[in-house]
C-alpha cells in the first residue's frame, strides 16, 4: 500500500470516528431530553412513591440511569474513581429492595447527579476507543430508553382519575380516523424458514445470535385485538367462566379478582384502539374465547420482519428506515394509544398493522436465550430472567424510544403483570 493510500485510509477512519462520536453525543442528548421531559411539574410525593411491587419509584429510575452510565463509562471504561460512592447501594440494580427505594434525594439533587456524570461522559467520549466500546455506548442509550419507558408506565399507574381519560378522548382520531375492523381479519403466513434474531451492533444479548428457523403454516391477526373486540369477551362473562381459562390462569383470576382490563374505558372513541392493561392470562383466555391462541414469539417475528419476496429479514416491518411519526405510534409523540389501523405505511411485508409501537404484544413463549447466547455486558442483564417465569412481549408501545424499537427486540414480564402498555394479537395453526 502506498503512503498516499495509507494517509487516505487514515483520514477516512478519522472522519468516521468524528461522525460516530457526534452521532452518539446527539443520541444521548436527545434521549436525555425525552427522559427529563417526563419529570416536568412532578411533585415530591410522585417522585418517591412506590406504586407497584414490581417497579421502583420513578425517582429511583432517574438516579439509576446516572449510576449505570457512570459505572460503565467512567469507572469501568475510563478507569475513574466513583463520583458519588454514597449512591452505589441506593441506585445499583442489586442494591436495596424495591420497597426500600423510596427515601431518595430530591429531584434537583438527582438532576445535578445526572449533569455531573453526563459532563464527564461527554468529555470521555472525545477520546474513548469506540472501535472497542461502540456497542457499550449504544447499549447505555438503550438502557436509559428502557428505564424511561418504565418511568412512563409507573406514572400512568399514579393517574387513576377519570378526568384524564376525558382529556385524552378529545384528541382521539386526529388524523387517524379508523374504519370498522373485521373481527376475523387474519393473515396467512406460509410454511418455510426465516431468520430470527439480530446480530447488528445495536442488538441486545438476548436478541443474538441470528439463526434460521422453520415454521409450519399459521395465521395471525392483521391488527392487535381492539377494545371493541375485547368487549365481547367481557359481555359474554369471560371473567366468570372458567371454560376459557387455563388452570394457572383461572387460579390467577381467583387470587386477583378482576372483571375487565386495567384502565378500561368503555367509550366509542376507544373501540378501535388496542386493548391494553391485560395480563398474559387474560390475553390467553380471550384467544381461547375466539377459537384462537397467542402466537409464539417466532411466529410473531416472522410475520413482523420477514420479507418472503426478497428472502431477507427487515429491521423494521416497513424496511430499514428509522422509525418516525409516519410509521408508528412511539416515543410519547401522541401520549396514548391510537387506532390499530392508523399507520398504513408501517405495515410488514405480510400486511400486519401496528407491529411496532402502540402496545407491547404478549406471546406464548417463555423468555430464554437463543442457542449460542453470550451475555452482554453482564450476566444479570438477561440471563437471570431465563427462569421459565417470564413471558415474552414484542413490538414496543407508544412510550418506547426509537433506539429500542425493532422487530427483534424482546421484552419480558411475569404472566400475571397487568402492564398498561401491553396488549396482544392472536394466531391460529394450519389453514383457516
């Protein structure tokens, strides 16, 4: 190689490095702005309140974001001493039990913590060895995105007043007028192989490695189950009839007697919005009620991402274009659910609507690692949940940040969790 070629390659590498640093900085700043926007006009009680046994107070999540960023980028990557060692036990994921995370510093103190950490992180970014660390930086942006969505969920749990739904109803359908949906509108997915998973640098450890998988022919709902459709289950006595429930589901219902989804709103304006706030058990019971079942996560991913004509997987249902407001309801851009057929440009190659955004979708699969799984950046991130106690959800919600929105992304919850951001669609085996 000539000296001119070496110099040219060196300049190209430097330019790429500068562009990547600027891109990471911009993503981090955009993500942080979205996180902090959730805390505008929040009071001290809301900041520290523990409202659900499975989720910490919103203020803890904010401090945990700063702690994790400092741990991985300043301490472990840059080799710096801990900035706030007194926060380690409070904000570490394996520190205090969730019930003891209510004694928090003020919002102002935690924002100072975030700012101090971030200033040093951006200084480190100028010289960080991104050829070795880029995946870690991208992981941390996704880490904050996930906690930001959890903050949104916990805040929703604190907003039980009926007036909020009245306020939302006034904005329903603006630019998203929905037609009546066929209850049995399903799409046939022909038998054959597809590629499941994701090996891209953004992919989390539980999304890897990519692998080929054969599935028999099946059918899957074109849209997530709507409130109108779920209303039929309620009115038919679905919550009082054990016929539709599995043994474990019926036991859950007896232990947690409910008669409708969490935050259920019986109003015409909501009928074509996806039902949400249902546990996996409720989703399973509804599927049995209509003669269907929940899809496996492999069935869900094939219908969402596989382009049969091109013979390749898509990162997003519509292709490789980064998610924006034209394709799906996400990133708190609307602030609540939208009609399930409101984003026709976001369809998958098979014609499924609302695959990404709006509501997470329960699947019939237990969360586990794919063959060849390698944990990153630490064993406790995913592997600790490979316990046959967590069901997989796919697709993201209206609160999901774009950095974690893709067909291969996997979420997981205990089947009894009634997550306000979670809904489902159904499937059926073989021919109709």
